[in-house]
């Protein structure tokens, strides 16, 4: 895998952030055209499209740092930045440490893990303050990958910021840069004083000062997967034959008229919670959806059975193709490798697309492991 340039879009921190959709979920929001887009995007990965696929880093914690309008350096986590009145926009390492220890009325201030975390954040404050140019105004949002230079094991750097463990060849370009650094971060967005987000406009390789902080550019996969043409063709046939029925099922005006505007959100929630390992209607009965709305949805599905059945054929088919692709990416030789426990693979990958980026994540792998973590 190799470094790749930043490629992001605009949003706001204080608004619901637009999700990068799972490949199989695109149909919920874009109908048959979205399904066709997802299928074609997966097919093209074999023909050079893999160059648009980057690692989805599993960093933690999410931090925001930069300089305010007066040039004062600010470093905090995401929760601290959005506190009313900016009361936790720490301007010193000592203040940051105390903010973190006193959260929740100080309920965890004596917890050894909390004390260690606050201490590491205090030390990180110094590194990021030195690295951020004094004439800069504004903030960066990102996820920490490591606080101190990762240890070496079998000629690779090894670090586990959250649940995914990364191993990086020490002799690779990125390995050489890790060796010079003390802390690593992947930056996602730029923010202004009010928290409005925008795309990254700086060159991370030259903007930050010194080598203590390594800003990880996205890393692309270097080898395309082998696609089973028969599976792609079968999916394209299903979409072609059932496009009208699926689009009728997902028609926004019809759903709004029936007061079922959140129908696609409910479908997404079902997949995200169960990975389709239970019947939708049975799951619906256990969900937080009101009983009145549940009945409306069941009646609506009955009236659009052909579209509903085709929808799940498409979703499960895309997921199967996607998971096979992820498995191939995870097992290719690369400078950066990810694993969860003893299993290869990390949070997944992001496929850049002009009509909307697509997330390639194995829901039975990373998603399930992430949910199992006690926080």
C-alpha cells in the first residue's frame, strides 16, 4: 500500500455528519441507480479502480487541535471542543489533564486507566503545539494512532490505537517516517472557530513543523482483487429486472405521504444491528419503532413484496462480493497490514467515488468486534 493525497468533502461538526455508506447500503438511499453504481464500482476494482481505495484507519481518541483567532494553541478531544462556551478547549497540557480527569464530576479521576490516558494526552499537547505553525489560525480534526514511537517487532512497527493492530515495515517509506516521529495521527477535516468543517487544504508533508508529529496521508491498496464475473452479472440482472419495483418501494414522496419517511433509516439500522441474520419483520417487532409505524411498514412491504424481496437479494449479493474483495485486500502483501486479534483485516477500506464515497467494511469482522468492546 502507498501514500495517497487527501480527498475529502465539506460538512459541519455540529450537524449530523454525512455517513460514508457501506457498499450494500447505497441502494437504501439511491435506489436501483445506487445499486448499479455500487456493483459497477466493485467490478472496476479489478481494472485499476483499486487505486481509489484507501485504508480506513481505526484511530482513537478523536482529537481537535490548532490555534484560535489570537494564535493561542488549543488541544482537546472531540467532546471537549464542543462543550458550551468552549470551556474545555485546553490551552495547556495541565488544563487538558484536569479536564479529562474531572469529566462526569470526577467519577473516574482515581481510575489508573483514566489517569494514564490523561497523562498521555498532556504529553501529546506539547508535541502538537510545537508542530502547529504559530501563524496558523483554525483547527484540525483527526484520530490519534499512537502517542509515542511504536515498538519494533520482527522488523515492523506495531501499534493498536483502538481494536485494530497495525504492523508497518520499518524499511518502507511510511516506516521510515514513523521511526522519526513520536506521535502519529490521521487528519480528516479542517475546522473554523465555530466548528464549521471543510476539506483539508494544506500539504501535511510540509505544513507541520519538525518530525515529532507524523500526519498519515491515506494509504492506497497496491493490487486489485479478482472479481467473479458471474456474481456481478447475476447482481446486474436482478437490478435490471427489478429496478422499477425497488424504486417504487423506496419512493420518497410515497413514503412521506404514508408518514414513513425514515423507512430507509430503519432498513439501515436493521442491517447494521443484525447483519441480516434475522428476519426483518421479526426484528422490527423488537425495535424502537412505534407499534403503529411497525404495522404501517409491514402493510407497505406486503404491498411491495417484489421490490422488497429484490432489495434484499441485491443487498446480500453486494455484501458477498464486497467481503470477498476485502478478504483479498487484507491478505495481499503490503507495507501496512491490519489485524484484529489473530485475524487479518482492520476497519476496512474507503472507495473514492465522484457520486459519493463507498465504505468497504466486513460487518461480521470489524463492526462486530468494535461493538463487543466495553467502553
